[in-house]
């Protein structure tokens, strides 16, 4: 099975959690941080990341701030109050999902 | 660090790949520039163009149009949300209910004068829609024209389409109301027009909010205004 399809459903909580930890990040930084943390195991494609960021921003979970960096404008994302609440829920749901998955896998092996 | 010429080239590259909106270009250019800088640091023998080709290939797109479409959907959703919020907020304002009263009174006066309720109502809502749509569009298009940049966020076409559709639908509903004037007819027509009036005002406030956000988010473009 394609690894990226396994991670696909977890992308939103991953991004939310990263923003919770780092306070504010820009798109490229998110892709590189995930790559670094997972030692290249998970590589978020730009085609998946930006639509997600724009959707979360439109839902009011993220707020964006433009800032001049080097010789270009950079868009930083951070969590709104609603985004912080959503992160808690999303991480909780992800943990339940992982536990369920672990039970299922354990059941299959025994 | 990339030079200003290379950054300008990336803006042109984005345009050539189907991104005409500045608010989408800015983010893509920064992403491309970061990735290119990393590639050039790792492969000192690579040219800028080769690094750009490699980075662009990693997006997995033939061009950037799918990304623009996705952002367009998100922006539309955001504008709907703003519009809905402004509409609800107005329903809580006592001043708006005073306006409703004025609407009813206005219709009563008009119908006494012309004895043709449907005609008067259609004229009133027609003037409203023309005024609001033109004022909103003028505001946003003027903003783009002054700065020579196009913004995706200032093109909430879905809202305009719904307003236009509602005007036709409400106009049709009002024409079904019998021509003779009774207080019930006036109330029905007034309520329809009032709801539509609120939607138009909410649309205009959405436009104003979008304009404010664009000015706040892109100080490099709007620093002189």
C-alpha cells in the first residue's frame, strides 16, 4: 500500500499540531519540518499542503500574516483560538484512531 | 539568497503557469524560492533554471491551476461565511428593524400613489441591486486597478451570482402577489425586499472587510494608501 495514502487522513492534525508547537510557520517550513522530524518517511507535497492551509484559513482555524523575508513576502500561518480548540479535538481523535488501529493489528497477529 | 531579478522571474513563471492573482503568487514564489535556494546549496553546479525545473516537478502538477482552483474554493467558503455572519449580525440590530418599518411605510406610500404594488417593488429592488453590485464591484475593481494587481480574494463571484439569482427569484415571487393593495401584500412584499436588502448590505460589508484584509495583508502593495 502507498505510504502517502496512509498518512493522507492525518495531514490536518499533523499540520495543526506543528503550528501549535511552533506558534507560526510558513508553507515551505512546514514541509521541511515534517520531512526532518520523520527522517523523510513523510513528505508533504505542496499540492496537498497549500489547499489544506487555505481551507483551514477559510474556516477561521488559521490566521495568516505577511512579512518581508529576505527580498520577498512570506506568509506565516498561526492558530486562531478556534484553531487551538480544533487541534485538541483533532489530536484526541487521532490518538483514538491509533489505539483502535493498534487493537486491530494486535488482534490479527495473535 | 536569490536576486531580485530571479524573484521577479518566479512571479512571471507563476503567471505563465496559470496564476494571475497576486495573493496566490506571493506564497508560491516564496515556496519556490526557498526550495530553489536549498537545491542550489546542495548542488552548487546547478543553474537557477535547473533547480526551478526540479522544484516545480515536485509539485506534481502540469501547471499551478489546480492550486488556484483549490484556493478559490477556500476563498469562496470564507466569503460565504463572512456574508452569513454579517447577515446574522444585522438581524440583531434594532436599527435594521427600524429600516424594515420604513420599508413598509415606503411601499404603502408608493402604492397609494401608483396603485401598482408589483411594479413599485420591482423598481425598488432593481435600483437596490444595481446600486449594491456596482458599488461593491467598483470598490474592488478600483482597488485592483489602482495597484495593477489582481487578487483572488477580491473576486467573490459566487456571492454576486447568488444575489443576482435571488433578485430574479424574489422579483418573480413578488410578481405573483396580487396587484390590489392590502396590508398583507405589503407585508409579504416588504419582508421579501427587506431580506434582500439585508443580503445586499451584508454583501457590501463583506466587500469592505475583504478590502480591509487585502490592505492589511499586502502592505508592500498598499503602503502608499
